[in-house]
């Protein structure tokens, strides 16, 4: 089945029936057909924006073996030694089958180690059973739920409750894309009725409060079942504050900002160059408040307040998103270490993710019996980010022109030098799938403590005598003293 629509008055887009069981990313290897004279990034994001803005335009870009290999090359060139990606099954389809298909595609192509999250895009007893199988037999200890993308991925609150409860039962981490899907759908209708069809409409129909409300709701539901929660791509100050406040209140919740939110902002959505503006479309959107990146960075530097940076990266944030795997290390170093000029300890937060998802000490540690994943970092070397020189399989870069201090000189993956002085030395299949055990001690130690504290004391034996007799046996003066 195909649909066509005239976009922005001049672009004719045709998209095929979506297949969300396939791994996907924005790359050179798109299966869509677009008749336009603009560049590739324009035609890819034409559909991405419409997908986010109009529900029926749900579309997936096919992630080929060639694109997978190119993505891993970009990762190691940027100093990333481990990929943590998402499997997103189609609504109503098997989680196990989607996982198996991904492994079949990836295992022979990856050039650095990787592992997987699995998304829960619908709910049934079968999904519940498959979550247990994936955790016990397939090395999966995290599941992602969507509160956005109505009629495609979005779960209702009762389904979130059930999914979170099952995560706790099997010892997994519940992840959530926190946006209010119902409000987004209504906001999209409003924008279209006002004739707003450009990329700015993406942010206008998904304001900060839509993200903050969903974040608070997800934390509340997770707390109700005492399930650890990991909020992915925290993009706004208000959502970040919700996470920070919840952590101060003792909730077992983690938030993750990403390089895009730390290195740029949403003012680009109003750029007069449509292709430039469209390249920044992602969900949740970048925020137009220019102080947001600094606010998120401050919280990232405070481990008690928020967060761990997404250094164990995923290939795609969601069906829409932006580039970043190759540049994220340099961007966070530039924004978190060079600019404030005071917090090299910021990078200690990166180990948190290894511990949360139970890689540590296999990953995240230089020690005997740990994997020899090492990045040699030159903090004084500089480079200018550009789509003309990066290894990512896209012809745009949202950090275009940014000069960064801090460059990976050598990347070592399990003892093999895979990148050195600008030269890649990778081969397909060098990477391996990393199985993760459930019940991460870093996370579930607190969950077990909370369960222990919350246990109700046994009901005492009722007094067998008459209450009136007890009352009469007490001296009146004693009663007054007790009062």
C-alpha cells in the first residue's frame, strides 16, 4: 500500500507500508521515493517530519547491512566502543521474532560490540511471556515503552503499569519515551488547521509541558510497582527537573540527555532554509530555549541530580532522530569540560550506564578479565565537525561547523586497535553481541531495599477483652497525661 501527499506545496512524497520489525535509521539507504530537487537530508526528513506530525504517515527507513557497518565505523571513529540499540517490533507482532531478525542481520556485520533493548509496542499475555524469555534466554535486561506515537507505538497507562510490573518481575530496566501522545495528536491537528506545516510545527505541537507531564506520569506509575525507570532522551529543562526532583525524593529513576540536546537547541526549527530546519527534527524535539543545553549539562555533572550520558549509544532514538554517534564524545567534552573549565570528573557519569545495564565490570573498567575497550583521548587537540569529513552515512550534521577540543586518537575494541590517527581498521563481524544478566546490582539493590521497607508489619492480635473495661481501669489523671 502506498500513500502520496504534497508537502510544503512543492514536494511530492511517496512512502511504502511501514515495517517496524526491521532495524531502521536515517541513512543513505532509504526505501522511500521522493521526487524533489533538494538534497538527501531534505527528502529523508520530509517524511520524518510528516511521520511525527501526521499519524497516518508512519514510515520506517530500512536499516541495511551496509548501513549497519557504516554506523559502527562512525562509532569507533568517534571513540565509542559499544553500541546499545533498539529492536522495535510492529504493533501486534512477536518481540522474539523481531529480536531474532535483528541478530541475524547484525551479528556478521558489526565491527564493535553491541547489545539490544527491545521495545514493547503492544500488550498481551504473549508479550509478557516473551519478555521473560528474552530476559532469561536472550541476554536482554531492558525494555522500552512509548507514551507517544498514538495508534502506532503508544501504550496506555494500564499497559504501562503491566509492562513495568513485568520488568520488575524479571529483573529488567523499564525505559520510557516520555511524551503525552494524546496531546501531541491534538496539537498536530491544531497546527495543521492554522496552516503550520513546516518543521517549526513539530516543536509547537510537542511543547515542554507535554514532555514534563509524561515524565512525571511515568515516574508515578513506575513508583506504584517499585520498578526502576530509565527516561530516554530528556530534552527539556522541565522534564529534567521532574527527574531530578524524583531522584531527590528517593525514586529509582534515571534520566538520559543526548549529545543533540547538549550541543545545540531548537531555534533551528525556525530557520528559513527548510532543509536545514528539517534536519533537526527528532522526538522529543530540541527546545528553542537557548539555556536548555547548559541546564542539562549542569544536571549531568551532578550525579545525584539526574543522569548518565548516552555514551553507549543506539543507532536510532526513535523513527525520527538526528545524527550524533561520531561526535557525541567531542561534543560533551567541549560543553562539559572545556567550556565550564572545571569538571573533568563529569566523565565519571559515563560508568553509570555500564552499571545500570549490567555490563560492568566486563565493560567500563580497565582490569584483568574486563574487555580491553580503551579510548586514547587528546584533550588539547581540536577538530571542526563537518558532514564533509565525518564517517556517518548521512550528508548533514547538526553540529556542522562546531569546533571541539578533545579528539579520540586511538580506539581499541577488545584489544584490537580499530581506529588510529584518523584511520579506520575495522572488519565486519569483529563485534559481538553482549548478553546482559537481569537484576543489575547497581539498580535492584535499591529496589530490594524499598521492597523490604514497604512490607507491612503483621497485624497484631486483637485485644480479647472489653474495651470499656480497659478504659475504666485507667486512672483519669493518666488519661489526661496521655492526652
